[in-house]
C-alpha cells in the first residue's frame, strides 16, 4: 500500500511569499529546496516534475547500489534513487509506516524519483546571486554542483540534476567511487594489530596514487588517452619504469606537455604498429584463429593508419587459407594516412621474409614493393570515424589494436557494444597488446604471446 | 567512405566551379559528420545508385545561390526564381556527373538520379547509419558545403 499526494498547490503559495520577500531582486531562477543530512540543497524547478510521498518500492536485483527500487507512478514505472546512498552519506532507516519524500524529476526524456530527507519549499532567485561552486562546501562531488546561493539566512547548494542523472557517465562515476569505497572499507577494516602497518602502507599508497592520478589526468589531456580497466594494468606497470627513467635524467616525473605524454605512451603501442607484421605477430594472430572453423573471413580493421596492418592481415589470411573468402574493411579518421593506404609501397628491408616469398608483393614502378592487385582487391580502405555508425556486414574478425584506449569511458563502452553487434557469434576481437576487456560477453582466449576475445552472443 | 571516392568529388567540385564561375576558389579542410546538421537554405540533391548507394548534397545560403546563378547566367538576378533554381540544379548535376565520370575511369559503376532542389529556412538533414564527408568550398560569393554520403551495397 502506498499513498501519493502532490502538494504543488501549497508550494505555489510559499513560492509567492518567498517572491514577495525579495521584491526588489530580479527573479529568473526558481529552485525546489530540500534537506539531506542536515544540509540544504536546491534543484532547478524546471527539472522537477512533481513531489510525492511513498514507500514500499519494488526491489530490482542487479541494480546499482543507490537504486532503492522501482515505483509505479500512476501507471508509469520509474526508478527510485536514494540520494543519501548515492552520495555516500550515512543512511537513516525510515520508521515503520513513515513515507519517503520523493522528488520526481524529469531528466531529458526519462522520469526518475529521488528520495531526500525533507522537501522544503520553492525559492525564486536572481541567478546572478548564485556563487560558483567551492570545493570546501559539501560532501558531494564538486562537479555535480551548479552553485551556492545564500537566501534568507540559509546557504543552499544547488545541484546540477542533468549532470548527476542525465548522462550515464555521471551515474557510472558515482557507481565506481561507491565500489572503491566499499573496497576501501574492506581493506582498512582489518584486524587492529594490522592497523599501524596498514596506515604506513596507506600513506605510501597515497603517494603512488597521486602520481598515478596525475598521470591519468594528463594522459587524457595531452594524448586523449583514457586510463581505465582496459589499460590500467599497463599504466601501473609503466609508472615505476617511467619514474626511474625521468629521475635518472633529472626530469620531471609528471607529464608537462603532449611530447611527454607521447614519450610515456611509446611502449604502449602493440608489436608491429605502423609496419608489416613480422613472423611472430603472424604466428600469434594465426594461433588465435585455430579455434575458429571458418572458410570465410570478413575482417574490420579500424585505425589502420597507412594500411600496413590491413595488408598484413589480408596477406596472412590469404596464405593460411588459400580457399577462403576474404574481405578486409580498413578505416582511419586520418584522411592523409588513409588516402595513402591503397597505393602504399614498402622498402625491401621492411618486408618480412614470409611476405616477400608469398608472391603477393611485386616491385612497383616508382620503386619499393607493393601488393599485387589480386591481394589489393581483398581490401576496402575507408575514411571513417569509428564513433559514427557504418554499413558494415556481419564480421568474423575485428582487429582494433590501440584504439579503444583513446576514447573515454562512455565512448569506449559504446564502441565495445558496436564491436559485439557487428561481430558474428564466436567472432574474434583482437585488441592492443596492452589492452584487456572485462565487459561481459567477451571470452578471453590465449594464443602465442597474444590474446583475443571471442564474442559470446547467442 | 572509401578513400577512392573522395578525390573525384573534390576535384570535380573544384574544376567545375572554377570553370563556370571564373573566380578564385578555396577548399576547406575535409571532415566527417554523422549527426543531423542544419542546411543553409538552398540545397540541391543528386542521388547515386549502382555498385553503391548514396547521395550528394550541395548546400549554400540563398545569397550565395543567387550570386552563383547570376554569374552562370551572365545577368544580375535579384530573386531566387525558377531560372536561378534550374541553374543551381544544373551546377549540382555538372559536378556530380564529372565526379561519376572520374569514378567510372577508376572502374566504379555509379548511376545518377535526376537532381532536386530544396529551399527554405531552418531545415536540417539527418542520415541514419551512414556518415557524410563534408567538402567545404569558400569563394567570394560565400560558401558551399558539398556533403557526400555513399555506402557499399553488401
């Protein structure tokens, strides 16, 4: 049983009172105020659809920790988010029969309910009186704060609803920090005797953490390289090496400019980047294919640059599977590089022995060696941005080495989803040597010094 | 979009415009777009069929369109009337046809559909599941954006 009532009417009257109080001021911003852990907050009234009271939410399994459940609002099922839990504030249990105060918000197209401690009233403001956010004011992550305003004798922290609830990124970040906090609690909650050691260890860890966080931020700024679970292991491994290298050269450990970032990332790139694949890389790639029983290979190779990777893949497949149907779509968003790809030629010294003896390369008129037309015909080179959709058919293999690390969390997730969608069931995804996928739906397989991921969709 | 298709369109636009308008023409940086985008007011469209499917849009402001039509007809036009529309349509046809001829020489089979022209304010164009190559062209009459979206038939 639950009851709902909308007290918009009473709010309207309070609103006009508040308005009268500040007669002289220009009022161009109205906020609904509420309290949370004894602090006063406001939300732009434009995103508040209504307010209500309810209890007995239907629990849904496998939802983020801050989701209280779902609720039937006049026939519409809306998610209910517990704001205290979301911002890691201490939770208070409601007394039996006590209804939760809910702000019903409309964010973009969706409607959600947010449980707060108490809903106060509506206050009209002159938006120029809103002060910019200050990091010391509140427990809530700074970037979710629109500003601070003092009205009457109270300070209100105005939250940015679109930022918190609007995009999945905001929610994902909150989710992550929640998990970290849980993990922290578990590790620091050890036995009392271990406490001292733990404290020392923690201080050390903090130091490392700070360097790590700084590097993480600057990599994103200078190289658009986003550190997360797909490549964090490599960055952690690289950091001590980098530090000793920089200290030996009496240089700053931190990345000060794009050149530093490039230098830091130099060992990140996979084997044979920008050149034809050598024997070891060929053997590794073929070892991943041994589990795939196919006689047709449709391959997509995003980020192919000047095409060495795509040509290598086509030639290796052609030699290993002489009777198979092979088609390689290769793309890059660098127009100059990809335009050069179809007529790319190589110096004799840069061509691995197995490739020159395959009969697929011939001396070009302008010097250097090119692939023969019979092999070139297996490839399509496209000027394409992988963030845009494309008209690819169902693929058997995607070779996307060192691509996803250069997209932020949201785009990365979208890309992986796109890979999974385009790849047939059991299809193979090859990422960079230093990239791993933990997302569900990908089964890791080990080959010779190389790992791949099979698409587990049914 | 396949890299082989890019140059024929850029070259055709450049040489046709230069020939019919006889003025200085500059090419801007090429880029890709996939979301809906506003169009400038006068848009000619030519469809492509054959080995591929797609279309080419020629997008410009009305003032630019009138200046181009005036230059092509050798008389000063004040309104964007039927003659002006027919002129812009013909320009779109000439550029696309020349690009398709170049592609034909490279071994690609393309067919053209008859061009059409759209005029109006606050229009936008959306392509779903296909990205468009934008070739911006700058000249003293204003700018033309040539928007090419082609995909392979699978």
